[in-house]
């Protein structure tokens, strides 16, 4: 019996996409192998985040973490720029 897969695709479009991409990339590279598959791409001023897992709670936790990190990076940019 195959397990069910859960996935989400998120697009973040901002003038500071390069900086946010750099902030997210280390966490993508260190994600839990086997449980969660994450992919991050930067095309122009848009960040594409894809998350795939067989556990819905892992998907939700991972998505919340990446969105929170992106929001924190944006807040830091708002303060410094």
C-alpha cells in the first residue's frame, strides 16, 4: 500500500527576492532527508518554494518555518533599508 503524499507550491514576489532567497537557501540545503523534499528557485523577482512530504504535519511545520523566515528577512530589510 502506497502512502499518501502532500505537497505545496508557494510563490513569493518582492523587490528583495534575491536577499530573501539567500536567507532561505541554507535551511533548504539542511532539510531532513527522506521525510521532506524541498526545492527553492529564484526566477527574476520571484521565489518558488516547493515542499513535498508523506506527513501532513511535516508539511505544515515546514511551510510555517519557511514563511516565518521569509517574513523575518523582510522585516530586517525594512529596518535596515
